[in-house]
C-alpha cells in the first residue's frame, strides 16, 4: 500500500447467494483496490481478546528489577 492510499471502512450484510454490494464508493472507474473481508464475531476476536482495549501504565518510568543489575552493586 502506498503512502497516498485511502482506507475505506464499511460494514454491511451479505446478501442472498453470498453477494455484497458496495455503492457510492469515493473511487473512480479503473481505480485498483484490494478487498479484505472480516466476518463480524469471527475467531479474530476470540484469538485476540485484548485487541482494541485501552492500555494503562502504572509508574511507567519506575525501575524494574534494579537489584538484579550487577553494575549497580
């Protein structure tokens, strides 16, 4: 993907016969695209349960295991 690539995120429902309709896209005829489909509720969410969850660091600059460093003794 080049640095000028657009990312368009859409959510839709699969229609009869397994078709998906994408209307009114902000693209022009002849534009090349790559399509990746993720099923909502798929195993991706099960395998990575913390994906998208907030991260909080308590005392992020505190030394860890300082007593284990030989150079400091």
